[in-house]
C-alpha cells in the first residue's frame, strides 16, 4: 500500500507540473484522425495529457486525405493534414502544430531490413533524388549516385540537452559542430525499387511540392497528395510499387531488397531502414533530424491563417530541406467542453514537454515566429 500511495502522489505532482489547475472540462473524450506522419507524436504525448487532465485522446491514423475529408464532414474534434487546403467549412483553422522531417529511407541490401543488417550511409543531391523518383536514375550504382557519394561530405550537428532534445536560442537550433566524413559505400549493381504512397497523403504532397519548386521543368503537373497524379510521366515504371500510410511504405521497403521510399523519420528507424543525407543550398548533407527540421523551418514564412511557405533555397547550413509540418484542422466555431479539451491538447502538443517526451522520434518543437502564429490561432479556439 505504501508503494501505491507513493505512485499516486508522484502522479499528482506530475499533473500539477503539466497543468497548473485541473480544468472544468476534465474527463472529456476527444477524437481525431488523419495524418500518419503526426501519429507517433500524438501517441507519445497523449499519455501525460490524459493522466494530468482526465481527458482521453483517440486518434485514427488514416492519412492526410482522411483528415481533410473528416474536417469537411464535421467529424471529430480535430483532424490532421500534412498539406494545406481550402476547407468546406469556413471556420476550420489550419494550425501547424507538429513538425518533423520526411526521411528518404532505403534498404540498400539484398535481404530484408533488420537490426542485424547494417545499412550503408548514402548521400543524395536534390537533383539525384528527383531523378530517382522520376525513374531516370534506375540503378544504385548510377553515375549520379556515385558522384554524390564520392569524396568528403560535411554535416552540421546540433547541440542537445541531457535528455536528447535540441537546444534552441531565439527559435533556432544551436550548432554544436561540423562533421566531415566519407560514405565508403560499395553501391550495388541493382535496380532501385521505388516505393510510393497509394493513398492521398500530405507527405506525398510535401515531397511533390519540393520537386515542383526545385525542378519545375520536370515536375510540371499540379501538386497532389497522390503520387501517381503528380508523377511526370504517363504511368509509373515497373520498378515502382506502392502501399498505403507511412507504416505501409516503411514495412514494404523493409521487406524489399534495394528499395527506397519517403516516410516520417521514426517509421524509418522502427523498420531498420537507412536514411539518406540530403544536400542543401549551403552544400551541407543533412540527415532527417529535429535540428535539421528546425533549421529549415526557421526560414519559412507563415500566413495569418497558419499556412506555411517553405524556402527550399535557404542557406541555413543545417537545414534539412524535407522538414514539414502537420496542420491541426479544428473548427473554431465550436465552443463546448469537447472543443475546450481539444484546445488544451493542442497547447500541449506545441509545448517542449510534449516533443521532449521522446526526442528519438525526431519531432521538432515549434518555436520563433511560427510559435507566435500558432499561439494566435489557438487563441481563436474555445478556451
């Protein structure tokens, strides 16, 4: 009994630390759906939120397309989409509360990925990345990939605190050091098996937006959350395959020799896939980390409605150019206790306490001018 009482006291103390006072709407169940990109952070953070407020959080990871259709249909208290759009309900707000990198993940071996199979470190320029996803570069030992991996590469490493969270000053991550290294990769003479999302995906649309911005003469179709719709060709090559959701493409890539895909970084790690270091405008090759995402987002601009415009040409040396945000889609016209509980949960999602719950997931805290935008938008919701 003494141990049980001690645990209860500790839990109560934690609750007081997280929220100064128990809200009047405690014990309210709230639901959301959408982005699979956002799901790992929501899953990690809802535990402490539920323990401290008594409000339960249920989230269905069905892809950004589901998040948008749910918001348009007035379903759930909140939904998530990794791409902005024009909601059918005029009072639905876009609030960019979750930030993380999209990893270019791969299994560059002849066997399924596993903890015992070492993945080589691969470096890719933006041009080569585009050429892989257009089907122009089809072999792992293509001259373009060989050139990217020849010689010495430099990477920015960011300072972290004792818990593994990125240290920031005025919204920007603090650079710890610059590391020089070589890949030492023996690139195989094997076909690159490209795996893309089959469902309507905000992750796909972010990748497409990047390609359209950087290589407009090649990626000439309108941006879309469906890869087949934006692909610059009549149909996908035979070496391309697809799966739904982040978990699906990560799992398929892990089981497919010599494969490559795009997926939120934690899914890549959990599937034992390698992740490419992507060259930015400053000439650095950056890995998909929370620090690289924060550096990239520090150059983005946000409209009053919360929609971000990314600067893919930023010369911030540590920028990882596939850092993205996931937007919470919330109806500001709702004022009941469910709406108030949702507001409290969004406040927790953008807090350092949430993101730092599990730094290994590589989500980045919202900071700087973007945090000010978020706070202004959240202030429009029921309090």
